[in-house]
C-alpha cells in the first residue's frame, strides 16, 4: 500500500504533503519522549463514494482529548483538510484501494526557550492488515488483565487522562504482548475491583437476549466511536443498547461478545480466559455491515 503523510501546522493553519520515509519529527518533540499528544484512527471505505466512518464522532473525541490535555482546540476545517488530503493522496496513488485507515495526531510539540510550546500535527494512512481481516472473519480470543485501578477512578483523578486518546500507548502495547505470550489474540482490561473495562485498542460489547451491553466509559475507559455508532443504530437491529457494569463471568455467560473499534469494525470474541463464548455469526455480519456503512 502506498504511504501518504501530511503535516498539519495548527499555528499557521496549513496542511503540507510530506515524505513519510523522511525524518519529520525533532527528537525534542514532546510526543516523542513524553507521549504528550492525542490521536484518532478513522476507517475510510471507498465504494461509489468515499465514507469516513464516524468522521464527526472521531473529531468530537479528538477535541475532548485536546481539552483534557490542555492542548489548543483543533480547528475543524484544518483537520478536515488534513484528512481529505491524505485520502486524496492515497487514492491518487492507488485507485483500486477500497479500504484503509487514516491516523491523525496532535502533539504538544516542542518546548520553546520562552516556556511556550509549538504544537504540531500530522496525518498518515495505515493499512487494514491481514490480522484485522482474519479477526473480522474468524473472531479472536482474549485473556483478562488487571488494569491496576478501581472502576470510576477517572472523575477523582482527572490527571490520569483515563477517557482521553493520548499518544501514551506503551501500557496498551505491553498488554497486547502479554496476551500474546499467554497464547491469546487480545487482552481484556478489568478494573482492580473486578469491573470489565475494554481491550487495549477496542471496546467490548456483549449481547444478552435482545440487549447489547457495554461498560460505561465513566468506569474508566475510552468512549469508542464504533461502540457509539452501534448503539445509535441498535434499534434498527431490533436490539436495545445500554451501558452496564459487569464482571468476567457475565462475558463468558453472554449470548455473544464482540471487540469493536474503528479498524476492526466488530470482531467476535470466541474465547475468554480459555472459556468458550457463543459465536453469533449473523449479528457479527450485521454489525460489520452497519459500521462499514458509516
Ligand atoms: N479503547 C481504546 C483504549 C482504544 O484505543 C480504542 C481505539 O483505538 C477503542 C477503545 C475503540 O475506539 P474506536 O471505536 O473509536 O476506534
């Protein structure tokens, strides 16, 4: 897949096409050694027209993350232009592509000698790789891991940035590696006091009869655009959607369970801590269709 990168300068309100293979970020950038910044990853689908799935939901969350970190408010027109430029570059290089992701990020940037900072932004494309397509088709297994904090800690400790999508993903990556060492595809984070939270890069939805349940974002997780898209359309599938606190046994005893995220769409969770979970192929296909329609 072709690579496209745009640099987004919030101070100058400019978008510039750049070479993804060339060095772009000074090592002094605060995202590089502090993870101090925010990002989003959107799914782009191309059929007769271009669909950026949950485009507005992503941008709304991006702005909320900026606010949580005290970064300047992202300007809608500038970031929209950055996203559209990456999409146009990718399509120009490969008109046959039907699906890819675009990751856009805002870093706190470089600390200036007068104490001010110069935030910088960028956006580039990411592929829908074989791991994702396999998970969509066959589902995944997961192992539960203690997230290390109690549920609902976020409102008491806003500095933990629990609901923000920051560039500090080393813990999430480590959880994924730990899960892989246990022979599982994914981790499932559980609060220290036993409330199921989310995967390292996805939300969990379970089905119980005609109810779809997902952990409350306030419990200490990222509010997902995919989960919200599904909840906004659940009625069309004859289902009721609700936030709920539940533990691991409720996941294992559910009528179906899914990891949902922008790039995965909805993938069936077939096994948790070695316990099988019923696979609802029909609803999986319906959820994937619903999400891909944007
Ligand atoms: N939770 C975490 C920690 C994530 O990183 C992500 C996405 O990357 C999600 C949930 C799912 O969010 P979305 O559906 O917006 O992709």
